[in-house]
């Protein structure tokens, strides 16, 4: 299992770190790093998320040693980096949209997973997030696109980015909860019997 760590780290640098570094290079007017590794045979960036989940499962006890507050701080810092990079790029006129190949977003998602997983007690919020997370995953992109088209939300202000993020997550969570109540949809999306 430790052997998987080497290609995983190499893939992270190639598929996640270099695209984010290239944004910083463009912002500073420097030439981009022209390294490209085609990971499409392994599911691209999405395949990396699956492998990262596998590594988390296999080495959970190692990750669990880090205190929950540390994971929360790491998550907040990485989300802040993600939002500031998006905002600064827009402010400087550099075309960049945060997507699933954003290294800081991937690591923030990992830290969020650890915040939830390391919690010592199963509480209602953790159970709700666990129950509806797949539905939120399925719904958040269409809802984001609808909100941005219908309301012409500007993404150049940090306030509008925050409001948009909270709105998308809240509507996605509500939509997921409603879909879970519908028996036929719940069978397909949530594997309920």
C-alpha cells in the first residue's frame, strides 16, 4: 500500500499542483511549466479522488492522529487560498476557474473529510452530511450554473463568492433531502431499498 503513495504523489504534482502553479506564473507574467501527464487512463482527476479515498481508508489511523482542530484549520486555510486565488486571478484579468483539478480545493476537501471522520461522536450533523453528500455532489454543479445564469452573479467580489457558495450548498442539500424522500429517486441515487 505504501507503493501506491509514490505514484499518487507524482500524480498530485502533475494533475493538481502544476495547474495551480501555472495560474500563479501567469499572474506574475512568467512562462508556465509545460509539464503534462495524461491521467485519463486512470479516470483523470476524478480517478485521483478515488485513489485518495482508498488511501484514506487504508491509512485512516495514521491520519486520525492529527487533532480535529488542526484538520479544521488546514481546511479553512486551503479554502481561503482557493477563494483568494480565484478572486485575484479575476481581479488581474487572468482566465482561471476553480475546478476539480485545483490542488488546494482537493486538499481542503480531504481536510473536511478528516474533520468529519475524526469527530469523536456521531452527531446529527455528521449523519445528515453523510446521508446527503452524494446528492449534494450530483446537484451542486447544475444549481451553480442555474444561479449564475439566472441572477448574473458577479464572481469578482469575495462577498458574492461566499454568498454563491453558501446558496449552492444549501439548495443542493435541500434538493438532496427532497430527492431522498422520493422512493424511486432514492433507490437509484442513494442505493436505498
